[in-house]
């Protein structure tokens, strides 16, 4: 058995067919096999590792070099994708071998965070990943947006194909990356697939020429659904401008559907709004994303509350040892090997990651078996890492 890194062209025969078998209708058609070549440019910078035995690919895994906002700081993040195993080689430890080597290499290259969309969350929790919130899908009748047609809103909207409007879209998502906790973006070589395929409309809300909101969408049929992707808005005015644009389709489509972060409350946007908000998590096929720290240094300098606690990180390949976490200056300081008199807690990598991303309270960390957190240490950790729900955005 050997582990090696694939060249770009080798993906056509070594990893893409396994990915298609794992995540698509199967057997694939000849036409589908031909489409694989179109994907090569958008995977060019990925790192893809495979396990081979007797010349046969047993398993594959890829990492996309991305960036993610962690509590206000943008850090290098490895987006793990394409985790697949040949059906006759499953449950033999191949994915564990590949993930260890892949994350070793990405960490060595400076990626301090990693995220993925899991096939089974409990499998990745053992690798130190913590669950993140699933985006909410909002479905509502276009007719219920009618009050917005009478609203006098500051700014304007621009409507164009994504192929033409891509520079504005990319620039706006870059701004979102700088300001939204948990937000992650693809590298340029991957992101341009949206532009090149040109299969979406783009609507942007603008005030004084500056983009303040954006959404991409398709219409499935006359009388059907305006199916949008993520509704991105910097403020309520921008959101209202985008919804007002949807309202103009009342004689064209019956419903509109789009995704929003878990922090949004669509039921409060308008009076008498009939709205269905859903976050569906199921296995297989629809799991919420997960993320973890690959280096304790990712926490250094983060905005923090006035807490001070010593943590012992255990049972992890990349995070191990004792650390003093000190937020008394307002910026988190990390001191290795410090004993001192601060309250102490023992955490797994998943436990520390859940606290850093703001998805679990210290009490929940203990209840989930992700650490031993006495009450005094829990109070300090709660001050250091206030609850703050992340929004991953990128789907990979």
C-alpha cells in the first residue's frame, strides 16, 4: 500500500470517478465521464492524496487552500473535500491514513484552520472537528413581499448575469470574509467556476455605488420557484432591496427560496409573511459543516473577553500540551507550558475548536464528552470565548 499525491491530469482516472460513485447517481454515463475534464482547472491548486494497492486507487482525499474568518481575523484554512473510498476497500483505515498526512502537510504550509462537510459527523469528531450551524433555507410566497414594492428604500439594485457581474460579486464576498465570523472563501482558481459556467443571475444592492448586498439565483420555470443561493446583506436596507427585487416577480413565479445564516429571523422581516424556515440535517447526504483548529497559534491575538484559564489539550495529533489562555488585555495571549494559579480545564481538539468557533458553551463541551471543564474554569472560558455563531458560506 502506498500514499502519494496526484498530478492534475491523474484526477481524471484516480479520484474523480470515485467521487462520482460516492456522491452522484451511478453508474455514470459516458457523457458524465467526459465532463470530468472540465473540472480540472478548478481543482488545479488542490492537494489530492490517494492510497493505492497493486495499482488500484483505494481511497482519495483533497484539500482546498482557502481562507476563513475566525472571530474577526482571516486565517489560512484547509477545506477538506472529496473524501472517498473504493467500495471494496472501505473500513480498512485508508481515510484515517490520508487525513493524517493531508492535514500534516497543510498545517506545515501554514493552514491554521480546517473545515469540511462530513459524511458522518461522529467520524470527524474523532479527528477533532466540531459541528458548525447549518444555514437556514427560507421559502416564502412572492406575493407576501408586496409591501416592499411600496417602500422607498435608499440605494438601487443592478441585475446581470454572473459572468458579467462576477468582479462585483467576488469583491463583495471578500468584504464579507473580512467582517463575518466563520465566513470562508475559495481561492481564485476555484471561485471562477461560478463565472465561467455563467448559470446564475446576479442581483446587487448598491448605495452610492457601493455594493451592500448580493444574491445569485435561477428560475426553474414560469409559475415555479425563484431558487436563490445565499442572501448576503450588510444591513436591513440592503436585504430589503434584494427582497423588493424578488417581489417584482409576483406574476412570474409563485415562491422564492434562498439560504440565510442561522442568526437571521425571516419571520420578523414583514407582517403577515407566510414563511417556511428549515435547516435539515440527515445522514447520508445533508450534514452540517464542521471545523477545527490545526494550531493553537490560530487563537493568538483574537479579540477575547477578560478571562484567564489554563487548558491541557489531550488526545490529538496537532494540538497537545498545556497552555495558559489570557484575555485580560482584550487580545488573547497564549503561553505554552504555563502552570500558574489560573483555573484549569482539560479539552479535546474538538472541545477547544467548539469554544473558539463559538458554537458550544463550556458546560456543553463537558456534557458532550469533549473535555473536563470544572465550573470555575468554565466561567473563564465563557468570558474568553463568548457565544458567536459562525456562517461558513462556502459549500465544498
